[in-house]
C-alpha cells in the first residue's frame, strides 16, 4: 500500500497538494470547539472527558486528512471515528443498560461485525457510496433509542435527536460530489459542522444521564 497516495473524493479538492480543501479543513474546528466546551463542563466524570478527547481527536484526524488528502490521513480519520463509537457504545452498555464491564466491552466489540454485515447492504442504495458506514451508525442509534424508550425515556429522546441530526448531516456528506456543478466548494463542510453538533449532543446526553445517576445515589446515601 502506498501510504502517501492521494485521495480525491470530495468536491472541494481540485489538486493533490495541501490546502486544496480549506473549507473542509477549517470546519474541523467545530469538533474541537464542541469537545472543549463539554470537557470543561464534565466535572469529575472521567468517561465524559475521555469522550471529549476522542471527539477532539476526530477533529484533528479529519483536519489532517483534508489538509494532506493522503491514504495515511484517511486511515487516521476512519480510526478516530470508530474509536469514538466503540467507547460510546461501551459507556452506553455500562450506564444505559447496566451491563458489567465485560459484557459492555463485548457488546461494543460487536460493532465491528455489525458494520461489516450492514455496510454492503447500505451500499446498494443509490448515491450512498462512502456514507454507508454512517447509515449503520444511524440505525444503531435508533436501536438504542427504541431499546431505552421505557427504561430511560429522557435518554431515549436524546438519542432520537442525535439520530435525526446525524441523518440530516449524512445528507450533506452524500450529495457533496453530486452537487459540484451547483456548489463548487461542495457540501462536505456542512457534514463537519452538523456532525460536531451531533457528537457533542450525544456526549451531553450521556453526561446528563450520569449526573442524574450520581444525584440519585447521593439522595439514597443521605
């Protein structure tokens, strides 16, 4: 594999050099801003802070990809997203479903074969192409939202909101290369902004739930 081979998959990129995607590059600041805001509001919740660091990592990795546009930076981008999803699933299994650490980890690990099974199905849809993996995540969020509807209605509604935002943001990611004639800069930058909001919201939903849990424990003690 040529780690430094150039990748041209977005409308804004017009050449193989750096700085070919300035809008796509700078909008990654939205991930870092979202992460910083939530990090300093996390209090003592180490799991929330970890999710914030992983969110900032997405911004950095995606920024590198849109700056260099090479295979190694694309892989870094993909890995950062999957790492966030795996940890969010682990914490969801632990604190939404009450699973033990072992079962929470096993449940999170099932994300990998789940994606391998569902992505080929979503790729059959017209225009989806590289967004198929994100549709798998959309479906997973919807599943957890429905699963928690009776058990944790507030969390369920929060996840449903995240589901809607992600679905909306995927639209702009998908049409990017198809609307180049109408929008020379593409629409991928809107995916960054909306996705940063969505991931920040998902962290907020988790953090809010943990805070409520802690308050309930304090009341039980006293």
